[in-house]
């Protein structure tokens, strides 16, 4: 995770290159048992707690106390998922505070570098616009790959 609080915390554009070698065939981000990603790039935002729906706000407060971490109130993850359609949007099956935008999906060739350029403001408002009319400060950027829910491996040598 890369902390961007301070001078660089205004959301603008984000660009990166990525690729995946192999997909996790058991992955399904719509189910808790399959919420694994071959690759995801996530932007974490500091949406005011007052903008978060009541039940989610209470769950977030409890999670912050339990974990001892200042968990973000809104996380937008760009993902590469072979079972989803490019452009699909999904909520995490664990929390509505994490939402996915599928950039590379079904039929996308693997093992090839792909360049991305995203407008964080537009994407945030697309996924969280029902809760915010303005984009809150950006807290961090995180790159992840996981396979804990499918009991697979995120890396193959």
C-alpha cells in the first residue's frame, strides 16, 4: 500500500501497467468463498462517516476498533477478472465499502502487458455517487493479488 495523504491526496488520474500470467478459475468476486483476485489496483478514499449509510457506518466503526486500523470509508478497486464482463461493477461480498470496476475481463488475453489510465474522480462518482456528490481525499493506493478464499495460490512459479 502506498500512502498518499497530504499534498498528493487530491484524486486525479491514475495510470499503470499490469498483466496476469494465470487466472484463478475458482475466483468469483460475487461470493465470499470466491472473492479472490488475480490482480487488483485499489484507491482508498476518506469519505466522511456521515455520508456512509447508518448500518455500514456502525459496522465500519466496529471494524476499526477491532482491527486497530484506520480503515478507509470507500475503496474503489480496479480488477482483472476472467469471468466478468469488462466494465462490470460489483460490490465486495464482505463489505459495501469496497466496490470493484472490472477493467480487464472475459476474453482478455493473459500474459500480455496492458496499459491503464483512469480518471479517479469519474470512477469514484460512478461507484459511490449515491453517497457523495464530491470526491473525498485519496488516502492510499494498493496493489493486491489474493487467493485465500478459494484456497488456491496467487503465485505460480
